[in-house]
C-alpha cells in the first residue's frame, strides 16, 4: 500500500492505493511512477485554475493602445499632431500617475469620482477637467475594445461654463495699432539690420528686440479678415486673391485648419493692408507665391506662432490691455474675437449664418462665444426697426 498527500484543494488528506506486488524493488519503482503521475495531475489542476482566473491589466497598457491608434489617425490626417500632443500630455500629467496602482478592471464610478475630486483640487477650469475626463473615457474604451472590460463605467457629468476670450473695443483696437507702430520704431527693418548671433537665431529675433515692422499690419489684417492665429501663420501669398468689383475684398483659400476648409472673404480694409505687406516684402525678396505673409523669414512655423503671441504680449503689456472687461486674459486670438464681434455690432442686418461661414466657424460657436458679448441695448435700432 502507498499513500501520498492530496492536492492543495484538499489539505491533510491522503490518496491510498494498492501496488499489487510483494516485491520491494517493484514496489519502490511503482511508487515513484504513482507519485510522478500525481504531480502531473496536480500541475494540470493548477494550470486550469490560473487560466480560468481573469487577466489583470494596468492603465498604461490601454494608454499605449490609445496613443498608437491616434498616431495612425494623425498619419491619415484625421487627427492633428497638436491635439495628439495635448492628449498625451494629459495622460502623462495626471491620468497615469493617479491610476498607476489600479487595474483597468477595478476602475469604477467611485474611482472616477475620486479622480474628479483630485482634479478639482488642482484648481483647473471646468473645461480642462472635462478634457481630462474625455481622455480617460477614450483610454477605457480601448480596454473595452480589447475585451479587458465588459462595459465602460458611468462617468459623472462635468458642467462647463462658456468663457469667451475678451474682445477689444474700437478705441482699444486703435490703441493697439498705435502701440505696434510706436514699438516698431526700435526695430530696424530686416534688410538693413546686421544679423549676428547676438540678435538672431535661425531667422528669429531675440526677445529683447522690438516688434517686427509688419506687426501693425498683422493686427489690422486679423481684425478685418476673421482669421485665427493658426491661420495667420500658414497664409502664403498664393493663398490670397484680390477681388475688385462692386465689392472690394480678399478671397483667402487657406489650407485646412481646425477641420475647416471653406474660403474666407475679408473686409475691404484687408485689401489695403495686403498691398502694403506685399510692397514691404518685395523689398526683402520674400514676396513670392510660396512666401508667408507674416514673419516670412521664420522657417519653423511653430516658432512663428510663438513669436506672434510673444510680440502681441509686448503690445498688450505696453498698453495695459491684457486683462479684458471680465478679467479674461486677452491674447492674439482676441483679435479674431473682435473681428466677429464688430460685425455683430456694426454690420447692417448681418446674417449670422453668412458670418459663421465666412469666419470658418458654426452658428453655435457664434452664439456661444461671440454674441454673448452683446449687451441688451446693443443694436436696439435694429430691434425696433420695421419693414
């Protein structure tokens, strides 16, 4: 007779079996075979137990899937590089560190509410918090698509309040133009300035330099053309067509920005500004079809955007116009806000749909972010008018 310990699921019990031999040598050999067979059975049971146990996944694995998917979308032109960089930044800044010790399978409504409270303590705006929650939802969706979780947990709602950028009044707009012209007096024109390592780097003037000569034209152009800063950096001379007829205006055929591809029709004042710009750039030999309208000598257009913001910040600080009427921090984008708001204020019966189309935006955005600046008594004459 031989006995051996049972597998772990029955601790303290033994298996007894007869070897059916009286030979000690055969008994030892058969006992070893019996023991080995029981070990094999036990390993099979353990393997089955492990395979039936659900796998655990961390959020970093799901985030990696999301980043790879979005990189493919960038390659197909369905997602911008800037948006992908913002999303990756949100993952690395708060989402991954907060959930690093939590498996995907254990993230539920209560855990998401903890994360929401964590973000709220960071003094983030509601729009920023909502953006973080969107990225978290997309990350968990990747886990669901892989079969790691059966369904998405419910997300708490984050109420956001529209916070439009402050626009400029007509008086403030004129103040900006005068300040830009005054500050450019300290900035020698590029063709006469001696380029050294002390004042330039890759065509970019240092922070101590004055405002570029054409910057006053940039301000006027943005207010009279509805363009965004991201549009201003990509405008080339070949994108601009002057239309003269019953109405005089510029027709802008810009590359796609922010998923908009429609043409832009400007105000008449933009025609004069464009002609002055072309004359100015012709002297420097940068007025060709493929040359840029603003800061043409800056090859890196990402740097051109940063410089436009930087120089406009100088003008705002010099005039004291950086804070808006409601305390908003005004930026270069506020010029576009002013452009649309001026049409709402001073346009004679302007059609909102037409305005939205020409400004490459939507009716919802015009109503939410631009028309919200109108007071009750603005355009009261139009309100009281009769057919």
